[in-house]
C-alpha cells in the first residue's frame, strides 16, 4: 500500500495543524532574542524544521512552550556560532544583581505616567534593550503568556530563578522607563546606588 | 534578593501580580500588602507595568512572506485544512478502504451511514481514533471565528441552546469561581455524530469539553493522553462520555476534570 507516502503526508499535516497556530508567538520571541527581522526569520524557519524532525518523539508538554524552547536553542546556537558578546548562556543571575538597583523609589508618579503614555515603541525598545536572560523571561511571560512552570521548562532553570529574573527584568524596565521619561533626574540613580554601595565602598559615592 | 523581616519579598509581589501564588501565599502576601505602604507602592508599580505591557501591542506578527516560507516546508501544505464533514468523510473512507482492502468506496456512502458501520466494528484503536478527532476538532475550533456558536458566560443560556440540536442535554457548569471561565457552546461532529462542546478558558488557554453519548469505550476512571501537544482527558459519567482537550498543563486540566466530575455527582454519592 502507499501508506508510507500518505503516512508522511499525514504526519506533516498533523504537525502543521499543531504548530502553525503558534507562528506569531515563535516569531515574536525570535524578534526579541535576535533583535532584527532577517535573523529572526531564519531562526523561525530553522525552529520549524527541527520541530518537524522531532515531532514523532514529541510527547508534550504543550506545543507552544515546546516550540519556544526549540527556538531558544536555535537562537543561542546562532549566538555561539557568531561568538557574539551578548551570548546569554547561563549568566549567573544573582552575581549580576548589583549592576542595577533592584528597586528604585518612584520619583514623581511613574505608574501614572506609565498608564498615561503607553508608547508601544518605547516599551518595545526598553524590552529589547534588556540584557539576557531577563529579556527572554519577561517576553515569555508578558508577550508569550507562559506560566512560571513553562518559562522554567523553556529556559531550563528552576522556577525560583524564573521568579528572580522576572523581578529583575521589571525593576530594570521601571528604571529605564523612569530614565526615558526624564522622571528620574540625574540625581536619582547615584542616590539609589550610593545607598546600596555605601557599605562596600564608603566615601566613593559622589 | 532583598528580603527583610518587615517587608514582603519582591519576588512574591511579582508572583502575586502574575497570579502564580498558591492560595496560602496569596492570603499572606495580600494581608501584608494591605498593611504596608512601602510594599503596597511596589505592588502598585508592578501592576502598572504589567498593565502598560498588556496594553501595548508588543507581539510581532509573522510577516506574510515568512508565513508562506514556513507553510512551504510541509508537503501537505497544498491541501487546505478541510471543513469538518469533509475531513471526517476522508478519515472514515481511508479507514474503510484499508479495512476492506481495495474496494473502492465512493462518495455515495454517506459519512453517517459509514459511521454506524464503523461503530460496530471498532475495537482497540477506537479510542485512539476518537482522541485524534477530538484533538483535530479542538485545533479547528481555535481558528478565528470557529470557537463558539453561542457565546455567553451564562450557563442558563448555553444549556438550552443545545435543545433540539442533540439527543442529550450536556451539563453546563459554571466554574468561574474556580478559575475556569465559561465561554460558550458549539455543535461539533466527531465520528460523524453531532456532539456538544462546552468551551471554558483558563488564562489564555481554551478548553473544549466534548460531551456525547457513547463516544469511545466507557471509562469509569479518567484516561489521560497527550496528542500533538494537547492534553486529552476522557471519562464516562452519568451515561455520558466526556472528552476534555486543551493546551493547558496536564495537572491544571486534571483539576478541571475533577471539578466538572465533582459537580456532576449527585450530593451524597461517594
């Protein structure tokens, strides 16, 4: 019987039905990870090719996190191949935690201004400017709508790490938002940082 | 992370805003936020940021040429997804051809008539076949405009809507308080038979609960499967067969099944 060819067709059709609905999600993550459309498109294509190859052995979890995990691997492999500075692989989250204030006191009314001027482009740029792996975490959460568990599975880190990355990502976004809006004047950052570093380097904060 | 004795861990504030805390922690953190101005301020800022991101259109739709490129990767791309009846007819006809080995069965044989024959003949792989169809029906329902025939969160509107369309009255249960929002109902076809689909949602995950008489082998206990990444649960209760399908995580779908099942049982029954 011609079952081989039709079986292959059937498999491709099932894969298409299952995976194609998530194309926008996959492309979105690719855009934020690769930061330009040409690289993002190549990554998406490679992702779907790999996914189809592994579709037979696929037993779950859900299709969306599975595709996003493959995409992430494709992107990271590409970073590694290029020897890019930005290679996000396994950044030690907590060691870098002192680069930015985790929490910055609101200067005027940042949340009010957040709501007032929802400037899509600004928010998109701020998200794009986040360092890995915080960018990945916040995109998976707020744009791809994954649960903490699913983000942990995609990023291959414990849920606790996901929580700390999201916390950091949001703190950085808030700080960047304040800076972008001029709400945070030149005095804001040094003030916050001097408090933090006072114990370690007394007197060095100007 | 900065945790002091007097303030809530910021990660917990994030988790509360994300709806990711269990009930016990929710109570604790909410109680703390209610009484602590500093944490309340932080929590407000987190929620404001979430709202701003939700309102901004941050998703990047795949450009049309990329979509064509991806679709071209699959040989089956030429055959458009068929409407329900046609694909069902195709599936039954394929099965039938393989069964009688070579006899051509024309389109003259209606899907319904074939299905009656098929029901008598199916044995072991019947459930698998139905499970595949149920998943296909779920995927189809997610395409724009296919999800609901009657759209309402009122169970007293959904239930009567099925009257006269089916020979069973599917139970329609309001689980909003338990985190599963009732979206509406739809008439679908599985194995050539009309079935009710009651549609629920948790977060952005759609759950199709298919209900019919004799849809697969009777199962007193819940059967779990994963097909193409969708979780599938099948069980029989009150003489009806239930199939729940969703891309929701397995344990959350189990929770859904338990809640439906508990509601179906008459009070006092064990």
